[in-house]
């Protein structure tokens, strides 16, 4: 039997497995219709923000890297063989903010107006805190951009200090606050 014959499809053969639908199929077009955040599979696509109002949107997120004594000492002394850890982490945070739609499939590409990145060294905890604030004027929020920025900075800190040991921990990446949009302001209680 030829290989093609064994793979021949019948009318009752499934056209695809799971929610992976070829983009040139009618099923794909049907899946891309809808404007609500999905709670079931398959993914429905990006939320339609066309009718939303343009408002100033801000978000602030934070996280930390628990370094341990050797990595914290290397950071304080500026001894990373890869260069200035915090300067590089700042650039990584800004790059991650701008790259959010490439990382998170259902995020809209948006115009970023401002990004602020701050670091706080915690001598007692042998850690570095990262805070990223993002501003945009548009139809969708910037929470994911702020969170991506924190993650990018934390991962860069880990990467640049991993030569001291692999026991560092990226910890508590979280949204601190957001403003703008229909849902209004949010401020984390803790």
C-alpha cells in the first residue's frame, strides 16, 4: 500500500486535532468572531477595542530577585562579567514593555508614551526590587506591558548574575496599580 493511500482522509475524518485549526479554513474564520475574553477553548482572538474610549492609561508593576549573598555582593561591587547589571536590566525592561504583544498572543500593539524603571537594593534580604511604570493614551490598558517589563528586568538580573550560582529566585511579580479605561483605577492593597 502506498503511503498516500494509508493517509487518505474520509469524509468523517477529523479536519484538525484540538483547537489548532488551519488559518485558511472556514472554522478558523468562525473562531476569530467574538469580542469577549474567552473562558473556554478554542481561543477566539483579540478583544475588539474599536468602540472603547481613548483615555490616558497607566500601570505600575513590581517584582524582585532574591539573590543570595554571593550574587548580591557581586551586584553591589559591579563585578558581573557581562557588564552593568542594573543598566542592562533597565534596557531589558523597556524592551520587554515594547515587545509585549510579541510575547503575549492576545495583547494589542499599543503606542507607549513613557516607561519608568526603578531598582531598590534590599541589603537585609539580599534582593533587588524592580518597579516598572508605563503610560499610554489609547483604547486598552498597559497592565501587561508593566508586568512584562518587570519580568524582563528580573530575568536579565538573573542572567547577568547566574555565574555566582543558580539559586536565585524571581519573586512576587504583581500589578501594583492601574488607571484609565472603563474599569477605572486599581490600587493593590498590600
